[in-house]
């Protein structure tokens, strides 16, 4: 389950931010998961509380937002939502599209409590 490794990486990054900002307790962490990221949201939501034990995120609420897959046409330059299983340009119908969004995983925000 590579989501546990991803969860541990998120904990390290958020913990480093918290230490540098003097934050002792993060109560909510919002993550954006791209449709094409390869990250399974259910597995990550299961792994995060385990990775958060004994960190500033222990007991935090984890909120997920989804970023849709977006493609850009190599022929006409139009951007559109990727419609699976056939991915073609919504503007001109060309089959020459490249991923333009929806491939990442990012920390959007974190809310904390003053202790």
C-alpha cells in the first residue's frame, strides 16, 4: 500500500511547517487529489490517522477535494475535461491531447488550534 508512504510523507511535510510556524495542534488538513494522480482516496484516508499518531496531526480531521482530469489539445490548444475511456478534444475532436491537470496531490490548507 503506497498510500501509507504518501501519508507518512504528508505528515513529515505538515509537521515541518507546524514546527517552523510554532503550531502545536493541527485540527483539519485539506488535501487535493487529482483524478489522474494514482492515489486511492479510500486507502489514503485509512492510512492518514495511523501516520498522524504522535504528531501535531494526531486526531485531526482529513478533508479531501478532487481535482478533475483536464486535457489540452495539441492541435487547437483548447482545454477541456477528460472524458474516459475515449479522450479527445471537446472543441475539435482531435485525439492529440496531453494531460494539463488532475495529476497531482497537494496540501491545500491546514487549520490549527492555539494551545
